C-alpha cells in the first residue's frame, strides 16, 4: 500500500472540501433579498447549502483524523477492534477508520 499516494489523495480532497466550505460560508453570509418570494426561495437554498456544508465538515474531520493516524503510525488499523483495514478498502476510502466488519 502506497501511503504517500493515499496521503496526497486525502490532502487534495481536504483542500477541495475546505474551498467548498468557504464558498458555502460566503454564500450564506450574503445579504438576503428584499423580495419576500425570493427570500423564501433563498431560505430553502440556504438549508440545502447548510446540509452540504455539514457533510463537508464531517468529511474534513474524517480526513484530518486519518492523516493524524498516519502521523502516529496507526493508519490502516481499525479504531474499533484494532484489526488491519484491508488495503483495497483504504484505496477506495482512504479516510476509513474501521475494518469492514466493524463498519457493518
């Protein structure tokens, strides 16, 4: 398993997510429209954006935790049972913290 490659993939995804969160934050801070109908529509859009932002923040936390495990030398070990996480699983989901059994 190429840890440097996985680290690079995770760092690139982390940068994408952070840019996405910043863009969402900027959009949510914009002045609301003065038109009541437009404001209602914007409110619905804001709820969707908030949901997307929350998902991005969760993924950011998962990636940061995986990078920390790499730093500590415990990357690839299930954080629940301690078993090895299958390399194929890590290549598909580099931030995976659990083996397939514990994830199920």
